[in-house]
C-alpha cells in the first residue's frame, strides 16, 4: 500500500531545529544529555520498582509501565534527531517516516491512557482507602494496562492509515525534526480535508476520552480531601497524588496545544512537540522520585544493599 501511494517520493528531508552548525552542535550536546537522563532515570525507576517488594503495589505497577513507555517515546525521535544534528542532510525514508508516525501516536496514546488509569488508582486510594486492595486487584490492574496498550495501538493504526493514504508528488521537505502526521499534510498533493478532520476527531476523542476520567477522578479527590478535618490529613492525602497531577499537566497541556494549533512548523509548535516527546519523559522519573518518599526510601534501601554486598 505504501509503495502504491508514495512511488514518486522515496525520502523526506527534515528542516530540523536549526541550520546553523554551531547551534546544532550545542543542541546535540543538550539533547544527548536529555536522552541519557531519560534513559537512565526511567531504567533506574524500573529497576527500583522491580527490586523492592514495598513498591509492588498498583500505583507502582502503573508507574513502571509509564517509565517503559517513556523510554519508548523518547527513543522514537531523539536518536534520529541526534543523528540529524551531526549530518548535513537530514533525510528519512518514506518507510522510516511512516514508522515514526505510528510510534509517535502509539507512545503518546499509551501514555495518555496510563495517566488516566493512574488517576483512577489515586481516586480509589483516597476516596475508598478501606476497599482499595479489593477495587484495584491485580487482575484489574493488568486488564487496565492491556486495554491502554490496545486502545493506543488501534488509534495509532488509524493515524498510520491516514498517513499511508496521502499522495506525495514533488514536495518532500518536512518543516519539523520528526515525522508527525500534521507536518506531512503540507507535502501532500492530494485532498487532505478528510484526513485533517479524521485526525482532529481521533485526537480529540482519544485526548478527551483519557482526560475526562482524570478530571472526574480529581473532582472526587478534591471533594474528599476538603472533607478531611485536619490540615495534616489533607496535606498527606494531596501529597499522594501531587506527582501525578504535575505529570498530567505537563503532558496534556503541551499535547493538546500541539495538536489543536495549526501545524506551521513554527518555533512554538516545535517547542510544544519537544515538550511532550522529550522533556516530559525525562522529567517523569524526577517528578515521581523527588516528590515521593516511598521511592526515595526504596532507592536508599537499594544503595545500602549495594554497599553491603560491595
């Protein structure tokens, strides 16, 4: 199918983040550091959760899946971006571009679903603490994660089908640093009106379908916290969901803005794309470790065990 629609184009060219070699060198160092921090932070969080039995709870089961998808998300575009920052020609094959389109939407879609599931977990923990272990059973947690991956996969396949249906004739310069479907629309020589409407509809359905449960969960959480009589109790209850709230704000804020704004390839659009595809995956391990006493305690136990055996 891809051969049929893209026979006249075999490669695309990225404009990238800058045409100045000196700026590109600085950007290479910056994004290499971001990628290394993202990889190291998420791998460490995965290892700590796996190794410490105190963290074998629903909240950290979801967090380990979030860390894994953050590793995938950052690996979709950052390695190619780093390569392009050192190259004179920033090219990508049509097949490679379509692969990026799929995995960008798959990774971001899975992350949105997982953040929604984690909001429900916090709702169950704060609003129904006595029944929490029954509500968030191991079987339910596994099903919620599987559904998250499945829904994101179906949405990404729909977006990939839209990308494959586009005809590219002569224009092949993508005003971006990675292949995202909105950036491909200006290159198409076929009618894109239907594809634009489907993309907008699918993005809104997936975005609102994951954000509304988060909003409803936090509405109930806030209502429950306000009914707690002591300041200490309210502070303790809020601290259990503050990390998740920060992660939701970072991801959904930049994601909604990026896909609801016209895709002009301008600096604001590129910054928003970098925010949710590179910066957020790097910050999530820091957010969940620095603001979480259980994770910090688990890291301390792991370090002590290492020193004892060392």
